C-alpha cells in the first residue's frame, strides 16, 4: 500500500507544478513507427540537412576509443577553440550542453526567485520554461505587426527589479532579426543593472550586411551574455554543445554552477573540429540560401490558397495558412513530412518549416499544398 500523504506538503513547489514541458519536434523514428513507413523527412527542428561536418564526425569516431575516460572537465581545448573563433579571452567562455543549458545556467547563476525578466512575444519558447523553472516573474512584450522584436517596447518594459532581458537574434520561430543599430540601442539603453542575453543560435546564417552580432559591441555594455550553439549550422544537434561569451567574472560564476562534465568528450571533440571546418559552414550556408529560395518561391505559388510567410535569414521559415496549424501539420505527417505546428507559441495558424535540401523542400511544398487543400 502506498503511504497516505494527504496532509503532506505538495510534492513540488507551485512554480514547478505549473511548468509546461518543452515539446520537441517529432522524431523521424517515431513517425515511421506510427505510420509503418520509411523515408519520412523531418523539417521540424532546424537541423542541418547536410548532416554533421565530416571533420566533426571523424573526431567523434576517434574519441570513441577513449570513451572510458571522463571528459576534460575544464574543457580546455574546447574553450580555446571557441575563444579563437570568437576572438575573446578564454576566461570569457562558458561551455554548455547545447545553448539551452547555458540559458538555464544564466537563470540559475544570477537570479533569485521573484526576479523579473523581459522577453518578446513569439520568442524562443525555452525562455518561458527556464523562467518558470527558476520561479522568475516576467513581461512578454508584443512584437511589431511584422513579428519583428519591438526594441522600444523591450527597453520600456525594464523595471527596477528586472534582472534578465532575453533577445534571440535572429529569433526562432519568427525568423526575424535585428539590425546592428537596434542591437546597439538595446545594449546602450537597457539600464545597466540588467543582464542582457543575446541568443545567437542562427548567427552564421545571416547574410544581411546591416546585421551584427552583439559580440562586436561588447565594449558598449558590461552585463552582456551572448550564446551560440553547435546544433544549427554546425550540424551537431545530437551531440549537444554550445557556448556563452560573458565578462570573465560572470563566466567564472557560471562555470562554478555548471555540472563539471556538462559537455561530453565526443561533443567537445566534435565542436572543436566543427569550428575548424570553415568549408562545411560555407557549404551549409550556401545550401541553405538555395533551399530557402526553393521554399520561398514554392510558398509564393501557394499564396492563392492563403499561404503567407515571414521573410527570414535563418534556416527556417514561419508560414501561416487560413487553417489550424495543427490540422495542416497532421495531414502533412501522414505524407511523411514532419514540420512544427506553432500553437504552443500562440500562433495557432502558423507552422515552422526548416529549410532542407532542394528535394526535401519540394516534397514539403507538395505535402503542404495537399494539406491546405484538405482543409477547404
Ligand atoms: C535551436 C536554438 C537554440 C539551440 O539549442 P541547443 O540547446 O543549443 O540545441 C537556442 N536558441 C534558439 C533561439 C534556437 O532556435
């Protein structure tokens, strides 16, 4: 018999009871099992259709031989590679099990329950999970009509008790990005007691000459943390590696809080090799540019069915149809195409489509067309 615990206190605090879990993209293996098919495609998690960098793959195979050894807990070589890549001091680098962990680590390191944070509507949903788990309060600021982050409103939402301000640049799932002068305004005008977090997961994809990383403006502001990931253009979502750049004193606190072996040995080796594979990054960005053209042109051809999309420099497009995104998604699933419905983001008619290879984009467009027609 289980023990009665009627009078006991709830098993979790209220802020944990209220936590909505992050819902990842549906795995290919799951869909294929459910439908009894093979050859499905996944355009749901902004993964690189070219796979991992070959150098990273080889590095992982080599390190597999030594998998009985713990990883380098200090991640010495990994941090050195990141410092070289980003042209910062090695003391300013924090390693993470993907950048998601680094975002969590920021809240765990710098916040106490009740602290206030500022985010934008339709920004990366992980921020909400992280803020709720850390028992923060927050203001989510409306975007502009074109889904672009409203810089003025973000700055205006900061209060005396605001501790964190998260900006995804470019943003997921809208695909919009801020221009350099807007980034600078945030860094200059947000009161200096606030830790500004720039999440730059899609940095390498952006071709707009008016865009700039917040890393290029670090002299403007002390309390700035910039996060990057190996999950997108570097093709290593499954390996789990990311990094944050912060002033050395902040990086030191974050490193004390993080798990000692948070980036495993295979991921460290893969990340180091991926940073060294400029050719792969170039090819990935080029493939993404041409895939985006295919997808965007195909979407324009569906505009008479009410399909619209938000322009983007990333490896995904946010689209909207006149119908429930969930229903369109379900019909696409049955054709073996996994995209991402956006109801959880407060965009019930939207879907996010990762830019795949040309063939994948074309197959996705056919499935989308059928799915939209099926709603009429
Ligand atoms: C994909 C993504 C991340 C990266 O997550 P990882 O934990 O590094 O895989 C971070 N921020 C945004 C906005 C993303 O889209």
